[in-house]
C-alpha cells in the first residue's frame, strides 16, 4: 500500500511527538487554555521542551495553529461520539492522551495505531492513569500492513468508525496519504467519518517552513505533504467531503487566529471531515 518510511523520518516523527506534547503542556498552563492535558508535560520531557524552543527560534515564533488544531479535533471527536459512534481509530497516535482527558463514554473502543517504539515511551507514563473508555494499542507501521494488527486487536469493520489523523499526513508521501485513506475506507461502512488536517501546498514554501524543509533535504527525505485541494485527496481515498475549514475559519479559531472566511483558502492549513 505505502512505501517504506526511512529510519531518519521515523526519528523526526518521534521527536515531533515530544514537541507537540510540549505545546499541549504549555497550553494547559495558560489561564485561557483551549484544553487541559495533565499528562502532556511528563510525556514531553526535557526533549520536547527543547525541541519546541528550537523550532520556535528557527521559525520566528510560537505556532499558534497547533492548540487550535488540538481543540478542533477534541470538539469533532466529542461531537462524533455524541452522535453515536463508538469505535475510534487514532492513526499515528504519537503521545496523544485523549482517552484520559476527554469525557468519552465508557463503551467507546479507542484504538491507537503507531510503532512499538512509540508505545514503549508512552505506556510507562500512562501506567498510573485510567482511561475513561476502552483503550487498545496497536503496534503497527502505517507504511506497512496495519489493517491486520488493528483487526486482531478487536477492531470491528461492521461498526461505524471515526478515523482520526492529526498531524499525520504532513509526514507522508502523496501516495501514502491516499493509501491510508483508502485502507480506512475499505474497513468501514456508511456513516463512518475521517478527520484530518491537511497543510496547504502553497504554505509549504513560506519562510517559517524552510528550516524543516532543509532538514529533510539534508537527510535525503521527501518534502512534507500538502494540498490545496483536500476534497480531491479525500475523494481519491474513497471519502466524500463532509466539512472543510481553513485555520482561523468558523469552528477553527477560538479567538487565537486571524479570522478567515468559510471554505477553501489556498495555501492555508485545513481541517477536513470526510464521510462514507
């Protein structure tokens, strides 16, 4: 389905997981926080805090989109579960802690798919906490066969499913993005949803992105993924567009970003909901 991911990129993605946890930890400390993640600080560790500082020094300031993105996914997941979906699959789970911090019903089956090396870092921190729903970890590589391990962990293809890909597509080749979408579409039926953020292609060339692009180029890695037509990407993967909003648009602002209009905005990150 997808080509093998180079080891260097695996290291980059794992380091980024610590960085995102550090961003969640900082947001949690704000008086006007958009969410609270009590476990984020320990998961981030000194590595995450240092990476966040280096990233912001290189890009020229704080990435204000990430907390907005986290909150958007929080709200979308809560809404889908509130509408009756009881099976959730988080692809490229990283150091996410939503089963511990969102008010999810106890009968929700929450599956986290990521590499075993990631879970070896994450699970010791979570050992002293209790999830509010049924959490299942699935050690699998999204560049290989992840459907079989997912089903072996108890995933039921006959149930309506909410698929979540937060901060994932950015690191995949275009054919891998379509492959993940297509694999998910083949594993679920009518009424299932797919949530993802898609970076705008034109936005990949802005100055703030250059340090990361240089890092990838130095290590012989492909550039980050982006598209200014997320609906077409989802359609190629077997999903109809249910909702799309640019960063700062309706439902993706929370008073933190410059306001944008509704619909597609070329070059901007978009938060996308696909439906089967």
